[in-house]
């Protein structure tokens, strides 16, 4: 494996590839390409997330992928791991989670029978906000394994739970989640984890709180995990869940060297579809090689004063982000209907994203009164794609006004500390500033106040960066074509134009 003792590069099934979509059947061949060594025409990654969260993945896909990998001579635990993300029982039916787990256990049975090794050693629990949830899932896994052993005489191995922590409050208290998980599984199940894998997601926090707050939250969480691990004498292996574009993490070849400095302490990183297909195999190779170079660095430790500064600045960044995001929300909801779907997802109404927690955190009553009623935001990829389609680079929303307000409220030293914590910020701004199209935004919204806020975000942000990267040739033309198609309700034509723009920028959203 690339990242012993745990994988380094986790290929996912995120629907962020602009250049192509996938059926459930095609995802089996996709997994083979992801995990085959480079010398055999693959991408050389070492872990595959099989995704069931809000996604219509067949229950037996883990087994199908396993069979395909074994057919080509790959060995579980030596060449790859398969790591399913199960449905959230809070947002979907518990019965669906049970069916997924049964399919996973069946796949491990086949793997052990054929190779003597486990294909699945971990299962990801999405939207984790308490240790109790991890205990419930671990207990359910053990019960189903016991059933398989008693009724089928099957050996199914030992599977541990990975909490996926993806909202702001949970990221700030990720150590408490691990502490609760440790205590619950030990006291109720008699299981003592010798190590922990934790998946830290950026996208959902970015959607609700903005780019700056979500970036700081990841840095904060990595610090908390290191401190907790040192206090417990435990090993913690953080997984960073990030996409190719700035708003969702900016893991791209031109940024990877700075990326690994900002998020040092990672053990595993998600290699999502936008990077794999819109940027291609050479880009993946450059990213993975860059990640290998920074693999064993320790996360930076934030002292209590810096932690307080991060939270205080984040409150301001969130407030300024929401001032524009609330005005954008109805337009985003409309445009998102035209964003091409790349995987077999559940409808957005079953997994909508909410701004309620962010509004509470921002602590501004006027914002609460301004929030649009009845608007349901899409998931983060469609959200980001919709903003880009409207000429609004999502990482810039609230960024310039947030930095200016922090300087006025907390002082210039506070801004300097934020910029020091986020060395990737300069590249974020340089990339996204070139994709800012204020004339297109005016066509969609006709909102002069919104336009003025975003213009300020753009202008102040540039003072922290160099020259904007120019937009790719044909980019503005593709978005103008998308606008005309959306205005006329031409779904296929709009989706094709949105996808073309996504390919040019390196990911759908």
C-alpha cells in the first residue's frame, strides 16, 4: 500500500466529474481502474470508497468490485481496501443501513474464503456528531456478523467504524466524538480500538459557513486530534475529504505542495471524480506523489489563544458569507436543477442542506429574518457548480468582506494569523478570481446590493494574492450558453454547457 499502515489515496464515488457520469454497473470497472497499479494502466490508488450515503448503489456492489479486483490478481489488505460509506440512519431508513451492512459482510465472507484476507476492514458512518452513533453502528455490525456465523457458518473478519465528521460544531469537537466512541464501544461491547481512522469533510461546512470557516475548521480539527491522541497514547489516522476546486478543498496538482502544508497531519486523502476524470491520470499521479512527500508530518498544535481566535474569526467569516449566501440561495436552487447528475443519487429533497446551524453560530438576528422561506439548497457539489454557473466563484463569497471585518474587529494581527494558518488561501483566490463574471451574475439576479458585496469580496481578496489565473479559453462562452438555456428551460442544453465549463475549470463543483 502507498500509505502503510493505512491507505493514502482513497478513490471515491463523488458526482463531481464534469466530463462523464457513471451507472452502478460502470462503477465496478471504475474501481478496477482506480486500484490497478500505474504499470498496468490504472491510477495506482490503494482504497476505494463504495458509497451508499444518499446514493442508489446496489447492495452487492462491494462483492462485484471485489470479484473484479480478484480476477485481475489484486490482493486485499496488500493492494487495496474497500471501504463502504453506509447510509445515515437519521436521514434514511435504518432498514436500508442494515441491508447495506449485510451486503458488506457477505463481501468479506467471499474475500476471506478466496484469499484469507479481508477486503473490508472499515465502514464509514456519515454526518457523525456523537460517539454514541459509532457505538450503535459497531453493535449492528457485530450482530449481523454473529448472524452470518451462526446461520451460514461464515467467517467475516473484524470491521471497525470510521466517523465522518462534516459539520462545523462536530469538527471543533472531534476529540469529544472520539472520546465518546472509545468509552461506548469499550463499556458496552468490550472492544478496545488500538487505532482510529477519522474522516474530516470540508464540503458541508463550506456550504453552510463559507470557505474560510470550513478551511479553519479542518486545521482546528487536525490539531484537536493530535492533542487527543497524545493524551490517550493512541494512534489516530485522519482522512481528509476534499475535492479539486478551492471551495471543496483545492486538491489539484498546481496546489498540492501548499495543500500538504496547510493540512499536514493527514494519513489518507480522498481522490474524487473531478480530479480523476476532468484533470486526468497525470494530474492524479502528481497529486499522489505530492501527498506521499508530506505523509508523515505532524499536525500543527494550536494553543488555546489561537483556538479562540479561530472561533472568533470564523463567526465573522460566517456572518459575511451568509449575508451574500442567503440572497444567492433562491437563484442557486433554480440553477441547480440544470446541473448534470453524474451518479445515481437520491433526490436532493431527501438529503437537503440547511443553513440553520450556521445562522445560530453567526449570531445575527437580521440574518435570521432574511433567510428565504421554503428554499432547499442542493448538496455541496451541485451548490458549487450552480454558483460557478452564475459567475460566482464560491470560495470568494464572504471572503474579502470577512477579512476586512476581522481586521477592523480583531486587529491586523488576527488577519495575519489566519493567513498564516491558511497558506493555501493565496492559491484559492488566484484560481477563483479568474472565474468571477459579474456581468453574468447581474443577468441571473439583478440584485445590486448582492453585486456590490461580491465585488468587495473579489477586490479585497485579491489584495492577499497575486494576479488571478485567467479563465480557460471558452469558459465564459460556455456559461453564457448555459444562461440562455436555463432562461429558456432547455435542460439538456443547459446541462451540456454547465458540464463543458466544469471540464475547463477541472471539476463540476
